[in-house]
């Protein structure tokens, strides 16, 4: 009962948060930028730079606004004159417009530090500057396209895009005729499958009516090439733009009324269902189990999303209950059919995720249903992949054939976790995630630690010599961890320059988030309030691909992708074997009847060989879903990445090979164990041995300097607080706290109770993370009791060991 009350409260809170989010303008999201190197550069402290700084400072002021979000200004004379144009989306307020342009002026100077011509696009505004006049001349390059990865139902494609074409043509005429103050139009149209298409078009108002029409015609012409069959897309060029989606993404006078209606409806539904659940629970008293609560919650989700009760209803030719109907259309890939029209004003991906969680909650096999804690986590974290649901309880079977999903990840995962982008005309996009893992406050200790960390991270002393950076700063809850990795073919100066730009850029893109990942040019930067070192993570990820197909001939395509897979598998094997300094490989292969395929793979060097293999396998697994038939693709992940093209995209002359990894020591037969010579690699040898399967036994032999120190002796010294007595004199004077941690881990490994012993994965984590507290060990196996008095074990601290020292400075991988 308490759980259901909590969850209903969460639902109600989320409904009212929807209103709050609509009432409060959120910061505009950065989309992309283009630094036009071909148009010339200016020098530091030059007249052109001074004019540019003055221009960008004064541009976003009300006196430069034409009253409808269009800004135009120039400053300077002759070759040092700078021209700037700003344009805000037609549905935003003047204050929000100026705020967006202010952000653009700050960001553009950082990411395009010396280019005379540059372009910056945010979600709600666009800023351009140049050393030439920008007014009155339509420009269609650089162009940039993004699209929703979800496809229109194959049976509705023609009708859907006929309706879209009619809508866009009408909006084009409306926007072009808007006059010299504003050329903007937005509207919607009905589409098959109970969908609504929402669209927005805009031209810069300095264009003539015919120029605006011509610009939009060119942009419309890119839709079939980049976004064919997709339910949503956005194409942006400097002089005009278009966007369409299956959900409402712009502001209108009707939006607030719709939201109020939705809130009222959902509130009533939640209240009714809550009362029904209370009555059901009351009747069953204490007989309702936890998994039954999960089932009830799953039904609740599906009823809210569909607007229908969980009783038999007729849907076309089918007569079935809600669970059966939802399961059937889920398997057919037509889940959007069940969504109540009132729910379609929100995020489509969030609605699909709710349906997915609902199906997981009502599975027939009770063991497969998630716990309520897991459901809360699924609802709060979009980076969490959802397993495929199995058949629901009380499923009403029919003989209709339906397509099955793959056995791997959810088919809806990409719509939640991935961004698909197409970059044209060499326009560079910043790919980043502001991860919802908590925020910090301005001028807090965490903020200060982050600033210090980002300012020192790109220094050469933090580089492992092959473009990998790992650093942390601060203590306890305010400690910040950062990691950076440059492309394996990047030159050192290019790598450091990229990281310098990233450290400035990342805080502007994600100003308050505690965890962020950014892919910028030829480097990746991450930071968090948790340790990142040694963990293989699959999400978030960014997927991009070439819009051109490999070939129109099926046999050629089949040969192409067979050769591609062979190339990637070969590169994976080479990267895995790269050692702890660099895991990177590139090569090419001749494809039968086709061009040469060039490929590149890279893992973060802190990963183990197995983790690198798993990460790349997961990365390769995205190719059929995102890049099928395409002749080029890129998958950027936090722990690994890969890319392939039909042209040479890397510079092999820049690649520096890391030395081969040292061989892992072979298992040593106990006893005896030969201790290595007393030299500089002595402590490293200890840590490497600890990674071996016999680490717990060998640990005593190495540290004690004897063939095998009795676990009873070690345990007795430990309880008496004299564990240092077992340490070999050769080992003393070296990292004493780290040796004590090794003894502590050794005792944990030989505990009598098998359940209490840590797994090898946990041991690796203990050795690599100073944030992991070690539990107090219990009595070892084969412990020889004695009558010698000693310290009572109960006097030892019960929560964590005093030996907290870290050994993360040495990584044996």
C-alpha cells in the first residue's frame, strides 16, 4: 500500500511538473556550429578581433532587434569591418531570444577562436558573423540535418509524406509572404495511424518572398535524401530552416489550454485508479505480494497511456483485453496506435518508454517482473537500457502473424538513448550529453573543484603519453573525476588544443550538471562525481552515418558488409591487445567489386582486454539498426568507438604505437613462491599478481616474504592491530597504506564463509578505486584457534576499515 501511494504521488507530481516546465523557459540547447576556416582567420589582438568583440557585446540588445527577433549590425571599416546577424525562432519571447543570443556570442568566440566567419545554432536562435555583408543574399551552406530515428509505419509512408508535403507547402507560402519583419509559420496536419504532424518553417526576414521560397525548396529537397521514412527531422541552413515532428515542439496560444486539459484528465484518471487500487488492496489485506503491486502498476501505466480500461474492447477486427492488445501491437512495431490523443502533446519517446515499462511489469512470469525500485530507476534514467518484455499474464492469443523483435536490446532503446545526425558541408557538430545524475550550485565547493580540475587536466603531465588523461580533485561528496581520450591518430598538439577547447565548451553546454560527456573534434571529455576509471559503459552514445548507400546492387552490398565485418573484427583483436597505454587500431581492406574500406577502432586504455572486446561488440551491434546499406558510419561511445568509410579519413603518419603490454605472470604453484628481486618494479609485480586468480593466497607470500604466511598468524596480527609485523622488511618504507590495503583484501579473500568472499570483479574494483570502503574481514578458513589473548573483534569498527588508502596510481592493465 505504501509503495502504491508513493508511486501515485510521483505520477501526480510529474503531471504538475509538466505545467511548471511549460511555464518556465528552459535554457536553449546548443545544436551545432561551423567555423569557416576557408574564409580566413584573424590574428590575436588585431583590429578585427577588437571590432568583433565589440560587435558581439552590443548585438543582443533591444535597440538592435527589429521587434520580431531579427538582429543585424556591423562595426569597423574597410577590411576590418565585421558583420553580424542574429535570428530567433518565431515562437519565443524577446527576453528568451536575447538570452539565447547572449549564450551564442559567448560560445562562438570560444569554439571558433580565430575564424573570420562562423555560425552557431541553438535550439531557439542562430548567430552568424563574417567580414562580408550577410544581408539580402540567400545562403544554403553549410547545412545540417537531424532526424528522429523512428520510422513511419511501412503501410502509411506514402499517405504520411503526402500529408507532410501539403503541410510544408502551405507553411512555405505563409512564411514567405510574412513581410520584411518576420518570415515564420507553424502548423499541424493529421496523419494516418491517429498521428498528428507538427511543423515549423522560417526564413531570415531580409530575404525577398521569392528568395525565401527558393531557400525552403532547397531545404525540402534534402528531406528524401537524409530523412526518408522518418517521423521527424530538422534541416538548417544559414538563411532558412524547417522542422517537423509527431509531437508538439513549438509554442502556440493553444498549447497551455491543451496541457491544462491533459493535466485535468490525467489527474482524474490517476485519482480514480488510485481509489480502485486502494480498494483492491484493502480487500486482499496482506495477501497481495510485491510482484502483484508491480503488475497493478503496469496495468495502471497502460490504462493512463491508452485512455482505456483493462477490459475487453474492440479494436478493428480484434476483440481482446488491453494487455493482449498492447502486447500484439508492440510485437508488430505499431505501439503508437494505442496512445491516447491527449498524450501526444508530450515527448513521444517518454510515452514509448512508459509502455515498455508497463509491459515489463505485467509479464506472465513473476520472476521476470522488475521490482518497484527497478521501475523507479527506469523511469528516472533514460540512459538505462530496458530488457525485452515477455508475454503478459492473461494474454489472449490469436492466429495473426506478427514480427518478433530481436533478442538483444529493446527496439525502442535508440529513440531514448541515441542521437542520429547527418553532418553536411563540413559543418562540425558538438555531440554531448548533460547526464541527469544531479546538479551542483554556482560557486559551491564542487563547482570550484570542477573548475580547478578542468583547468589542469589538459596539462602534459596528466597525459599517459598516448592521449589518455585521468585525474580527480577534491574529497568526499565534492570530489570530481575527469577522463579524456584523444583519437589515436591525433598529434599531441592537436590533442591538447582539442581538450583545451572542450574544457571551456563543456561547462557552457552543461552549466550545472555533475556528470557530462562531450565529443569534440578529435577528443572526448568526461567528468562526474563518481570514479570513471576502469568501468566499461555502453551509454550514452552518438551514432552518425553517411547518407549515401554503399551500392544499389544487393550482391555488392552483401560483399561490402561481409568485408567490413572482417575488417572490424581484425581491428578489434588488435586494439584489445594494445595494453594499458593505448588500445587503438586502423587499417583498410579491398572489398570485392567495390572501393577500399577504411576502418578505425579505439577503446579507452583503462579497460581490460575483455571489457574492450565487449564494448566494441556492443558498438558493432548498432550497425544493422542505424547504418544498414550505408557506406560510412561512426559510433561514438564513452568507453570505445569505431568508424568506417569508403575514403581515407585518418592520417596514418600521426599514429604512435604504444609499447607492447608486459605479459601477465603465469600462475605460480604453491608452495613455494619465488619473490622477485628488490628493484623498482617490485610493487608493480605485487599488484599484477593480485589480479591473478590465486591473488588471495599469493598475497600473503609476497607481502610476508615467506613461502606462505599462515592465515591464522595474519589474522591474529590483524586483530591485534599489528599487521605490519607480517610485512617483509624489503617491502617496508614503500607505500605502507597500500600494502595494508593488500593485506586487508587478502583477508577478505580467505574468509571461512564463501558468501562473504569478494568476487574477482570486486577485487579489481577495490584495487582501482579509493572511493570503495573495505568491509571488516571475518575469520579465515582453516583458522587455528589458540588460547593467546588478543583484541576482541567486536572492538573493531563495523562499518569500514581504517585502511582506506588507494592503489589507483598503478594500473596493471
